[in-house]
C-alpha cells in the first residue's frame, strides 16, 4: 500500500519545486483571457491545477479524517461564508455579477492549494528531507530576481505588470529614474511582500549553518534581496522586514546578531534617498492632517480674499498641498469605498469582486466583500494554525540547524505579513499569496511532524 502512494511524494516534490521557481520568476503573461473581464489564465494556474488534482486524489479516500482537522474545517467555513456572501451579493444587494464573483472565489481556493498539498502529500520525514532542497531553490530564485532587477534598472530589461487592465495584457514597460523596481513580479508591493517572507529565512539560517559555501550563498541572496526590497520603495515592507527580523532572531535567541543585522539593514535603507523622501513625506502628511480641522485636502481648493472696493479682485492664491499620493488614495478613496460596501450588508458584505479595485488593506477588503462573518472566518484560519504553532514553542527546543532557521524566519516573515496586509492587498496578489500559503503549510507540517515524534 505504501508503494502505491510513493509516486505522489515524487510528483509533489517536483510540482512544489516548480511552483517555487515559476510563480515568482515567470512574468505574468496571459495565456488565455476570460471574456468580459481582464482576468487571465496564466502558466501558474496550470501548475496549481495539476497540483490540485494530485492533492484531491490523495485527500478524497481519507476525506473523513480531514473533516476532523481544525485547520481544514476553518478553511471550509471561510470558503462557505465566501460562497454565501457571493450569493447575497448577486440576489440581495445586487452588487456582483455571478460569473465574475465565482472566479474571485475560486481564485482564493486556488491560492490555498499549496497549503493543502504540502500537508496531504508529504509525511513529516519527507518534509525534513526536502527542506534543504527547497531552500536552495529559494536562494537561486532570489538571486535571479536580483539579477533581473539590476537588468531593469541598468539594462532596460522589460517590466511586466498587472496594475491596470491594459498592462495586464502583457505590455512590456521600461524602468524610469525614480520609479519602483518590480523585477519579475507584477508590482513592487508584491515583490517587497515576498521578500519580507523569504529574507528572514535566509538571514536566520546564515547564523545557524556551518558550511562556508552555504553561508556565502545565504549572504548573497540576503544582500540581493535587501537591494530589491529597498529599490521596491515600499515603506510598509521596510517596516515589516525589520519587524520580521526582530521576531525571527528572538525565536532563535540570537540577540547580538539581531543588533548587527538591524544596524546593517538600517544603514542600507537610509542610503536610499528616494525612499527617505517618501518616508518624510508620509510623516509630513500625517502631522498636517492631525493638526488640521479638515480631514480631506484637495488640490483645487483656493483662498478667496475679500473683494476690495473700486479695485480689481486679486488673483486667487492656491493653497499649498502637502500630499502623499498613496496615503491620500487610501484615506480618501480606497478605505472609505470598502467601508461603504460593509455598510450595505454588515453581516455578509457585498460579495467577491464587488470591490473591483485595490483597497490597500486586506482586512477592510474582507469586511467589504464578505462582511463581519467573512472576517471572523478568515481570522479563524489563523487562530486554528496559531494554536498548533504555539505547541512547538520554544523553537530552539524542538528544532535545530537549518530546520530552526527555516521555522524562525518563516514564522517571523508570516507574522510581519499580517502587518503589511493593513496597507496592501496581499492575499489577492497571486505571486505572494501562493508562496505565503505554501510556506505556511510547510511550517504547519514541520510542527506536526515534531509533535508526532514526541508522542512516539
């Protein structure tokens, strides 16, 4: 019977490896467009379909066992709430087209496929054995992304982005001075958020590995990743990255090394003049908003001076506008739009795809599209996962070497991702979401493996 399922281990190993390589590195060229939308089927979707089929073949014979799993049930509740919310959006609030809404629901299921694949297709022993193999792949991926990012800045390598309907067709752009570096990602936020998850794994592993060659590659990937992170010009990602480092090094109890890494990181971050200017503008905007009576500031407002008698009216003087574009868009447009959607139906929201533009706050997006029930179900997934991870603390007691580096870095990066999600739609960004669920699934598998070993 064991031999019957042996091919699944091999198939899963290389499918996961393919996802780790292709999802971050292959540009988002559309293979097939869906009529009536700018949603496109891409190569990564075919990979996930193949992985999903293999996973279903393994899950279905033991489906009753999975229904007893708290994490599986939490996911099921989340998807069911999303489905009910979609129907409510179609028939009650009439804010959703069913065909488009079902695509958005299926997309969220698709992104979680690697999570279930890792847990169902790998045993604990296989997971530990494959870990070093997957970390080598991640190192190569970040180095390639770094080289491509350098090419975009200095050699005019093409940028493929999906930031609007026209660009999502696969239009090739070029980097211009002062703009963001996307590397192989569809947007600079996606790239930065990906690095927030991956880089802490490299940096913590650097201090735990003994081989000089392994250390050299970890250092190269960490340096390249830091350059990409800085040149993505994502402020929230910089903060999340530093938070991820702090948490990761606390997990491995290396406090002096943490100080060294933070100093080096801050020195390089401070050397980016454009990023520093963006941070300064951010603080200027908030300080002026706090001290201002009016919450909204518009660029076309003017001061109207009193009209003097028997003289020409003076030219109106424009009010100086202190504006940070990304902050203003969030506060004045995106966040209020999600809150208005929630107000229409606080319990179930207005359905998937009803907020068809960015919200730049994943929690507000969940509230707007699926309501309070949707947010509770979404948080329920992480509560169920968190309960399992808590059992593996302290990590230094249960793991060592490369396993400890991976667990500490991955958990630190995942926790920091929750901070980034307050300002970016991360769980809807395919390159980030797929990697997030894959890494998180691997973390859960490693914990379960260790807990099972203790019982035996």
